[in-house]
C-alpha cells in the first residue's frame, strides 16, 4: 500500500517532539520511543490513522540517535520527519527548552492546519502506558477537540531501571505505581500537607495513601484539533492553548490519558520548597507572577491518579476542592479589582 492509499479514508495525526543535548536523547530513546512502539500504541493506530512523527533536533543529536534500535523500530512503524534546529552550546538544557517548544508549536500548527491533522506537541521525557494513544484519540473521534491531562511527574533516576526491565510499554497501573513510588521532588514538595511547601505550586497534591487528588494551574492538551485562532498563542502549550479548545475531554481519572513525566532530578528547580507550610494567600500572591490570569479557572477541576475510585477518600477530596476554590476566587477578585482601577492610580 503506497502513501497516498494510506491517506485515503484515514485521519492524519502528527506527533511532534524536541530532542537535544546530553540528557533528553537517552530518555526519549529508551523510554518514550519504547512505549510508543508498543503494539498497543502507534501500531494500533495504523488501521484508522495516517501517523507522522516530526522530530526537532540538531545534527550532532541526530547522528547519535539515528542508529539506536528504538529509532529504527519507530521509523518502521511511521515516517519520522526531522527538523534541524540550532542549539546554543552553552545553553541551559532544561530552562532554554521552553522557547524552543513555542517555536516547535507554531511550526507544527501551520503544518497540521495545512494537512487537516490532529496534533500532539510533546517533550522528550514523557512515557505512555499501553493503549494510551488509542484511548486518547478515541475522545477526539467522539467529538471532543482536545484531551486535557497533567502527566504524573516521576524521577527518572529511579524509574528508568524499572522501565528497562519491561519488553514494551507498562500497563496504566504499572506506570502509575512506578511514578507514585518515585515522585519527582517537584511533586513531593507540592503536597498540601508537606512541612516545606513548594515554591512552584503549579500543581497542588493531596495523598490518600492509595492515590492522588490534584488541582493544577497548567493543563496539558496532550492531543488536540488545531485551529487558526491558535496562531495567536505566545506562551507554552500548557498555559495558552487550552483556552482555544471549546469542547475538551478532561482526563479526570489519569487512567483515561495515562502519561508520566519520567524526568531527571537534575533538571533544575532545587530546592523546590520554601521553609513554610502551604498557605492559600501565599499561593494567590505567587500566582500573580508565576502564572497568567486565566489559568486559575482550571483549579476547580479535581484530577485523580490513577482514578477517583482508587483514591477513595471523599473527605480529602472535599478539603482539596475547598482550598482550590478559595485560591481561585481570591485570584479572580484581586484581578478584577485591579482592572477596575483608573489607569493613573
């Protein structure tokens, strides 16, 4: 079957990613590629989708990764189109990637609009459970224009050896257990009852001992239907893109969009905590510089890992909702009060 025949009657789906430097290529090859090549992920899409993988990288990285078995396996499953970029040799690999992600988003948005494709814009340290892609794309088939989730954040230093033992992708509950037992320090500090609470409370966590109930400022459109209006996006995908999605599916239960960030502990932000416990008023003040107005509206959504049923603590869930609602209300009150002030005040 040639390429044109494959396209007929199939929805185009483009996955884009950025891989560079000394840390992320190995994470992408050993973890993400392996999980995507699992028979239940990209191979399971071939009957209904024309899948294309677009990789942003530089020449030295490309030379280093293109002979890896997982690269060759992925290239046999779907076309890999490479976009060469320039990576400053003295740049901070973690902090500088956000500007490159914005650049990648806009380039791929134009391509996806031209090809009438659905789109994913990812980072190299994501890992997908078995059946994750068909499960998420099914939501778009059923009329949603995006799937919103927040990948659980885990420490690559201890999760990598666990993933390496598997022949392919982990099941959703296997991936959850790995991540839950090895949370990244950014999420450890984001527990609301932590003795030293996060300096970066983009996510706020409550733990029942069997799972997490969470509230987030930033939300990830892990797959979405592009629109012309998205060309006005200026920031990162978690901040600016969600407002353009009119009928998203919220993965309230993480198992509906089972993705984990398997991130190196060396990716900056240490120490991630303050010498104080959590305080709603402090989160409100932090949000004025740490987020953009509008992200606070996401706080009224409770997301559960791996699911609300497994979390199984309505009392803690109620408490988390009350705190999140208080923060959201205070942010909006302050914002509208400031907007009402005369310009010269």
